[in-house]
């Protein structure tokens, strides 16, 4: 899907992969009108990072999914699915609220930049443990390395398949603020939820980032083409 609600960069990465690397034809749907499209024509719908409120709540979309369609939800789309009917098992992780200490209350004005950096993520590489017995993980060893650019994180799915998850001490390199490292560990990275005869592939991080994150290409190909 493309159009004004969709990140142009996120769409471009997916389009480039099909057009320039796989040489495989795809249909581009405008996200603003897709809710009125005949979805029965399509086997797989890919939603790059963007805003899809009207589509995700559409009865036609739900019927298409239950009839055997496959949705690939990338990055921020996972957050939009969380908690919706049928997706209650997608739960966002939150940082534990601890009682504010005296030292926190008496923090120095000059330290505010340092404090803000502890809650930021400029980009970090994390280890992901992979269930390579699941079709989404076919062709991988036990591990994959993901590029995290967002602090969004999710609990393990209570129903469905946690195909890839970040373990404890999963950070490998990059700048990740101290206050969000713990929240990113023991979190879902790739998952699959069955909905009727269809399924939803959850990709918390973009496996095609900028066209150079080569380790994720197989995961994406599995998501599109593997029977699940």
C-alpha cells in the first residue's frame, strides 16, 4: 500500500525490493481508497509503516483476512493492530513506573540533555532468537540481527507464534538509551497470528531498511511466499 497515509521511505524500500531485486510484479494500492477496493483479487497485502485506521477497522478487510488473506504489518502498523478485536494478544510493553526518588526530584538543570539521551534510540543492533521450524524462519540459523530504530516493543504473543524475539542482553551495538534497553529485551520481533483461514505477519522492525539490511530479505520473502 502507498499514498499519503504511508511513509514514502517505507513504501520505497518495499517497492525497490520487488522491482529491482526480485523483478517480481506487484500491485500498488492507494491506502486512502483501499477500503473500497475488491480485496478478493489479492493474496497478500503489505502495509509499510503508515496510518491505516479506516482500513484496519473495515468489515471488508476483516472478511478478506478470515477468508485466507495474508497481511504483512510492518513497524508502526503493529502498534495500530494492538488491542483491536482479534488482536488482543498484541500487547505493548511499557516501562515500569517506579516511585520517583529524592535524587530524581532534585536533578540538576544542567543535566537535562544527558537525561533525555537516556530515553532515546538513535539506532541499535539487537540479537533475535529465531524459531527456524516455523515457515517464517525457514533458512535461518538460531539467530538473526535486527536494526532497531524505535523504542516500540511488545510482549510475547499469548496466541500465535513468536517466531523471533529479543532475548536478555540482546543489545549488540549502537546507541540505545539506558532507560529503554530493558524494555526492548525479552520482546517480540517477528510473529504470526492466525485469523480464520488467513494470517497476519508482524514485523516490529523493518527487515528491508534502506535496501542494505540484507539479513532480513529472506525473512521478508518467507512472509510473502511461504505457506503458513
